[in-house]
C-alpha cells in the first residue's frame, strides 16, 4: 500500500498516477471519511477493513488538520476522523509521500 498526502491541489493524484501506472487507486480519502461520517459509519473501522482488503492500493488525501481549528463541532470531528483514518493507512503502507507543488518527498 502507498499513501500520497499534501495540501489541496498540490498534485498528489498526478504524482501517484505517474509513479504507479496501472495500480488500484483510491483518491481523496479525506472525502471518503466525510461521507462515512455523514452515513453514520465509523471511518476508522472502515479504514482498517479497507487496508486488509486492499493491501496493494494507492491512496491519496488532502491534509485537513492544518490551520485554524473550526468552530463547528462537526468539522472538528471530521478533522479528527480523517487524521485517525490516515494514520491507520500510513501504518499499513510501504511508502508515504508528502506532496508539495507536485514534488514528492518520501516520509516513510
């Protein structure tokens, strides 16, 4: 499994595609977390199952925990859930790449 993470519009999907042609891709995992929360599904449990079922997957996500803390409790819960889910994915990954301005830096 591989994870590409960075700020919004920093080129995670493009870099992941160039480095892993033909791989099984799951883009914008942070948005998956948001939809799971809206459906009442535990994002961490879902992510743990996902990691076991897709060990060769390439996952991309935006960093959502930087900046000001949102005033809305729902948005704070989303940030926490996204962070925990991405920690789970990173723990299962062979490589984690942080992307900025389309340039990847391996952090794992």
